[in-house]
C-alpha cells in the first residue's frame, strides 16, 4: 500500500505572508507550481494559489505588486503525515474540499506537498480502502 511519501513532491517552495502577490506569481512561474504554502517565520499559516491571486486580487483591481500575500491566501492549511496511506489522503482532500495537502513528518516539519494530480495518476486499487477496513467501517 503506497503512502503519501511515495508520491508527494519533496521540494516545497514557500512564500512569506508579507511578500507581494507579484512576488508569489513570479515564484510560481519560476518553479512551475500553482500553489505556495505561506509562512510567517518558520510556521506555515496558509496557502496561496494562482487562482487565489486572480479571484481574490486581480478580479477586484488590486495591484499585485502592492497587495500582500496575506490578503489573498487561504488562511487554513490541511496537513497530513508522510506515512498516511494515499487512499486516506484522497479522502482528506475530498472531505476538506482541497486539491493539495501540506505533508509533515512526525516532528511537525514540512517535508512535501501532495496534490490531487499526484494521486490521479495512481491505479484505482491504490486509492481504495483495504477491503478489511471498508467492510468493518463502511469506508470505500
């Protein structure tokens, strides 16, 4: 059974909450990513996506070079442990209606990101609860 650490992206690029949306967009372009965990010091406090920049700033005529990441980010972060089975990660995404999870180790350190797209390429059997769990708990 695959775990999140087997499919996650290990290189995580972050942005500071006080940085501008223009800086976030440039970082996304530079690293070819669509989302950045937002930090306040060393703590992850949110997530900003390319869609957040468009729908929460540009659509309201906010100037990206003058608008702080904190103003457009999603202020909640859904986390999972790196040893979580991938099928559980998918259930978390569905339950929380998110497309990405910040992956942490048991020391609470960020070690990666896992996205819906990372899971979508897996065989269907990897994304199903083991038969014994499904039968016992009604999980599918």
